[in-house]
């Protein structure tokens, strides 16, 4: 990561739609740090047990060992004294305290790498991600390819029995390509979405 602050800590945020390669990029950065013999701890929220309860896994099959947390504060409790890099996957599922935890770690001089969905299936900001986007020094917004038209995809379409999910459906539904596909703004459909937030 070309960030010129070798002695201080900082926060890197990797966001974007599903299938945009967020976890792949997280794992790539974690591996690079490990090769440099840095002490890395990887965390993931308990909610996402799609592939494994003890690993972070990308859609293309990459994985690395992770500690499961139920709340953001647990990162501080589980932190080892010699850790210099903290990575967190799927931060959209964590409570808003994750932004405070990330700040505390960066203030202490740690490198913090966080991934998460910036938008939920409705196209609205997902959980604490807006706070993290504001707090981070570095933000990468990755794109997938829209399965409908081939344009860069910034959104995630939820499909229930092949039909676009309704705006009032519950926000959390763990899954992969059986329920979700990447789409561009133009092809993204959310029946029932109000034009203005209420
Ligand atoms: P991914 O970003 O690594 O592909 O994983 C996103 C996870 O979030 C996946 O388990 C599906 C879930 N999800 C929701 O719970 N609600 C949503 O609105 C969206 C888009 C995804
Ligand atoms: Mg992922
Ligand atoms: Zn499209």
C-alpha cells in the first residue's frame, strides 16, 4: 500500500458490490504483510458463516484464517500485544463501534484494513460503512461487472425466485450467487424503493 506514513497508523477501506473482489484484495494485502513478517490478525463477524466459521473466504476460493467476533469491541479484547496489522472482513455486519475501534487502533500506530459492502441490496448505505468511509485515510471502491449489460457494477441485486427483492425485505440475508448478482445503477432494481428517504 503506497501510504507514506511509515511510523503512524492508518485505516484502509475496501468497499464495493458483491463479487467485486473485496475479500480477495484483503487477503492479498494480508499476505504481503505476512511476507514482510508483520504480525497480522484477521477478524470477521460471526454472522457470515457462508464458507467457514474460522476463515475469511473470497468468492473465487481464496481463504485465510480469521478470528470470529460478535461485536466490534471484541477486536480490542482479542488484540495481541505484538500485532501491527488488523484486517476486518464484512464490516457491514458489525455495530457502529467498529469506527471507534478502527480509530483507536490507527491512533496506536496500527495499520487497519477493512472491507465491507458500501450498499445493501436496496442501494442504501450498509451499517457502519458510511462512518468507516469517512474515517479511512485510503478508500478503494471496487467494481464487479454487471451481469445484465456488462458495465462496471456498483450495486448488488438480490433475487428471490428470480425476481428482484422488495425494498421492505430484511436487509440481512447471507448468501452468494444463488441470491445475489452484481449490477450497474441502470440495471439494479428495487421494487417499492421510495424516491426520497423517509
Ligand atoms: P461479500 O461482500 O463478501 O460478497 O459478502 C456479502 C454478504 O452480505 C453475503 O453473505 C450476502 C450479504 N448481504 C446481505 O446480508 N444483505 C445485502 O443487502 C447484501 C447486498 C448482501
Ligand atoms: Mg467477501
Ligand atoms: Zn447494467
